[in-house]
C-alpha cells in the first residue's frame, strides 16, 4: 500500500492549490479526483485574477500541471471510503486502490440542488445561473427572470437589478418569500408574478427563450436566476464521525481559520467548508490548508519535552 504524508480528496481549485503548497514543501502528496468541478457546466470563469474568463476546465488543467511539476501525484477516481484517525493514520479507498496518509484534505466541493422544473438542469450554468459575480456582467441588460425559490431569491433580484433594468420576480414557491423579501422587491420596484414556472423554452442553440407559467402565460427571457440549495459533499467526513453544520442555504463542514475540521488530522477547503467560496477563495483556502498541514507535520516530528 502506498503511503503519502497528505491525501487530498477532490482536485478542483481548492484541492489543487493545497497540493501545490504541500508539494512545494516537498511533502509527499496525492490528489484523487473524480473530475467534476461545480462550475463544469459554465464556459468561462470570471473574477479569477490573472485568468479572467478562462474555461473552468482549462484552469484546472493548468493547476494540475503546476502541482505535478512540483512532484504532486494526481490520479483520477472516486474515493469511496475513508477510515482511520490521526493516531492510527488514515486509509483511503478509491475503486480497487488503497492508500494510507497522515493527513487528509477534503476538497470535495458541494452539490447544487435545483428546483424541479423541466429543462432547468440542462440550462444550469448557461441560461440558468445563480451568481452575479460569476455571470452578471455577461447577462447585463437582458430580460431576466428571478425564480423565487429560496431565502436568497429576493436578494438575488436586487443583485441582478444592478445589471439589468428588465427584471421580473417569479413567486414560484410563495412559502420561501419572507415579509422582508416582499418589502425589498416593493422597495426596488421589481414586478412580482404570483405563478409558478411549469416549463422552459430554448432556441436551437440551447439559449433560454421563455418561461411558461402555470396559468399558461409565457414570459420572454434570456436568463433565469436560480438559488440552488448547496450541500457540501460530505459523506466521507460523516463516515469519520464528523458532523455537518447547518447554513440557511444548505450544509457545510465546519473548519477553523487553518481549515482544520473537528476531526483531528482532517482539513476541509473550498466549497466543502464555505458554500460561498468562489474560485479564488476556494484556492486561497487550499493554499492556507497546505501551509497549515506542513506546519502541523513539522510540529508532530518535534521531540516533546
Ligand atoms: C455554474 C457555476 C458557475 C460558476 N462560475 C464561477 C465563476 O465564474 N467564478 C468563480 O469564481 N466561481 C464560479 N463558480 C463557483 C465555483 O464553481 C466554485 O467556487 C469552485 O468550484 C469551488 O472549488 P472547490 O475546489 O471547492 O470545488 P469543485 O471545483 O467543485 O471541485 C471538487 C472536486 O472534487 C471532486 N470530488 C468530489 N467528491 C469526490 C470523491 N469522493 N472522490 C474524488 N473526487 C471527488 C469533484 O469531482 C470535483 O472535481 C461557479 C459555480 C457554478 C455552479
């Protein structure tokens, strides 16, 4: 069985940044990645300093090459189980391979759960979007529908109104719209349609054309703003005895300022521990965790007085 000082589960921005920091400190490090970063459906990544508008997959290809250049090992696969402890060491199973490690980094990202509307999943990341910082500039001045489906929806309407004056709020799930949300929409002068979306229409290139409502009405739009429910991919953490923390928008793995979780020897980075982390914040947490693990490993070898 091959042994590594650190095994990083997940090779998105967060996991790869952790691997670079560790490999540059000459730590033996393995990244195991199943290769489906959260922003995979998007053609471009924005607010990525120095790489503005790069394809998300190209960015990670560059990150992998940088990590490998310093000696990090990267392998494709899914980690199916994780066991052990700081004292005994950790065992990582990926398919028919088993590895051991002294420290674990969970860089597994999160899952966006979307409301069930036909066509929404296929439009996710292109015509159906969630984040003004990721896609807002690209949809400026478009006809935009904001799907009222969660506690952030009225806030999203406010964010996107900064980018287009043609905003309509669809009160799709009325129980999710608070009194404060109603007051905000009134205050902003955003029209509210009190019907649910039943279906979405696309043109031949896959671009959204319109939303069909449950009263038969058809609203023309090029973009639909959707607040997903975000749940950290945390099964491996739960299997080690860790517990998930609740957030109004989902669940996450609680980690401290060095990205250490409540399970000794296990670190969590990127969207797994911070639902709001964009690419650069995810990468920053990975770098931080890599440095913290290096320090932790150095300290663990010191002779105790
Ligand atoms: C549609 C969309 C567009 C976005 N656009 C932008 C943008 O323009 N700019 C921006 O800054 N942010 C954007 N984001 C946010 C961005 O996707 C996240 O900030 C970023 O992906 C978080 O990086 P991460 O490394 O934490 O997770 P991820 O990038 O999701 O990487 C997690 C990796 O872990 C792997 N994995 C999970 N479980 C396992 C397992 N058990 N075994 C092995 N591997 C596993 C996954 O397959 C994946 O490769 C966007 C998000 C979405 C949904």
